[in-house]
């Protein structure tokens, strides 16, 4: 396992992605708890891709899933995009569109759907109350079902499956990398590694580190007040016994939690850009690149 502490200076926008002003982007579907959004917010258009919500039948439920994919073609490499605590709001949708522009089928399921809609909640304690009722077992099963739907629809290539997740979704990314051996790669963005356990959340990444079954890249900020560097180092030691040897932790000096979240004051352009390129390199290295 390697650790690196350095950045790469690159432009953060492209012809398909531009920074939107706070006033113009406030109505784009961001969670109420994070509005108004900052002037660094990026918006990726849907030129050349198809993007929007679909519904997937899972048992007796129908789960909304934000899907973004190239407009033409089929059997795309598939990336599960796992939401922050704020749900599948505009930032997660935009990340999905960015991946679609690269040639991926990006799928972001609403993983709190059964427990409640957090999009209109303005206070973090209210959101946490909903999230605390979401069982890990339900989340992991929903991810299995989402990948199965992609295969059955002929949209996803079963030989090229990956996952990436942010904050709350970063923790889920580590857990799913220990559960699903058919994934090719995973990228966890500032996901919690340790914490309180409960019947609904019985284990954290540090508990299952030795069970990792696919290569994982972890992206963390050295100034993250919610994920101490001590937790990162403890995890680094725990993962040495993992079934896979390619587990890499990247720590960015000076970066806070949610340094990739361009709609928030926590955004840091240099580590965010470097980390986005690292994600692409990681997927390419492990066979999840588009043809």
C-alpha cells in the first residue's frame, strides 16, 4: 500500500463544465441544508449524454436512481456513485454527468429512499436522524440490485464495475469493496473509517479492512476535523492484511473534509483536481476504463 502527499495543478473546468454563480445555481436541485451554494459550483451539461432519474424495482419497493451515460452505445463500464449525507442532490448528479462524459454508465441510487427524503431538511441533526435509520445491509443489497439492473438492461458491462462515494458514501464504498468481489476498483472520498456501532451499522471500514476484495483508493484531507489522521493511520495498519495488496491512501495537506465539494466553502481546487485525475487513473489501472 502506498501513501502520497502532494498535489497536481490543473484546470478545474472543461468545455462541458463551468463554474456557476451562487445566484444562478441555487435552484439547480441542491439539498436545502447546503444552499446558497458557492460561486465555485460547477455545472456539467448533458450534451452527448442521457441523464435523469429512473426507477429500479427492488423487492416490493421502487428506488429512484440517477443515471447518466453516453447517448450512444451500450454495455458501458459502470460506476456506482454513492451519495453524501445530503442525498442524491445536484452535486452527486453532476459528478455522475462528469463520469458519463468520460464514457461511463454512472448510477447513483437514492439509498435513504425508504427512510425519508432529506433534500428539504435544513438542519444537519434532522438529516442525521434519517440517516441513522438506514441499515448497512439494506444499502449493500440495493447496490447489488442496481448493478444487476444495469446488466439486465444491457447498459452495464459486468466485467467493468466500480464504485466511488463521498463522505457518508465514502464509508459505504469501503464496506462494499469488502462485500462484492466482482468489482474491479473502488475510490472512497473522505469516508469515515471508525465510529460508534449499532445494530443497523454494526461495522466500520477499520473492522473489515482485512476483508477488502478489490483495489481501493482512499482520498482524505489532513485537516478533516471529522476523520482524524490517527484513524487514517490505524486503518493503514489494519489494511496490511487485506486480501488485495493494491490499497492506496492519499492524504492532502491543508485540505478539510469535503474538499471535492465545489458547491461548499470546504472546496479546495488543487487537491480536488488532483484527486479527480487519480480516480480516472485508478479506474484505468484496474481495467474499468471506457473502450
